[in-house]
């Protein structure tokens, strides 16, 4: 399942073409936008969450997935390794062979998946929640800004 809004029509068309070329039309489903309960269900029930982003500044999606105990395979770029730490397996997002081999290795190992799910929950429990983060941010701003 590929969940979310289509942000780049050209990329979406490339994905659809690749899916057709590999005869995977019945295997890959684009769901579109999902509400919070649908996302929670998807994260909780998926065998492996793949996050191939090459330009992530903050991985809220990753935090959501970890909080549901989802096994994560992600790109090794930008803030992703910081966000997931040891809770994910990583790949070079420009290396198709590496992505493929990591997928095969993880999906064929139920013990590895179980370990990854546990690591996700452990990492999620270490993350700061948005309310606390906003409070700390405002505290920093107030300490730096002089009021008239």
C-alpha cells in the first residue's frame, strides 16, 4: 500500500508505469489520503514500513510509525537516522540493489521483524511529544526576544 496525497504527478506516473512494467497492478495499491485512525491501523498492521525519502527535515511520519510498533526500512539521508536511531534498518536511497536486498533480508526473517518492532516502540518512548516541544521552543524564543 502507498498511502498519502499525490504531491508530484510526474513521480506518481513513473511509479504507475514501473508497477505496470513489473505486472504488479494487483499487488500495489494507492490509497490516497488517510485519516488518523486509518493511519494508525495501517502502521499497526503492515509487515514493514518503507520510507525512501531523500530530503526529510523532520520525520513525523516515522515517529507515528514507531509509536505503533512498526518495523521500518528507511533511507539513510538527512534527519531520518537521527529520528529513528537504531529503530530502523537503512539503505542508500539511490541504490536499488541495496533496497531490494534489504527488503528480501528483512521480509524473510520473522525474528528480525519482531526485533525491529520492539526497537520502534522503544525509540518512540524516547521521543519528545509535540506539546512539550512547542513549550520548549516558545521558552527559547521568549528568552531571546525583548518585549517593548
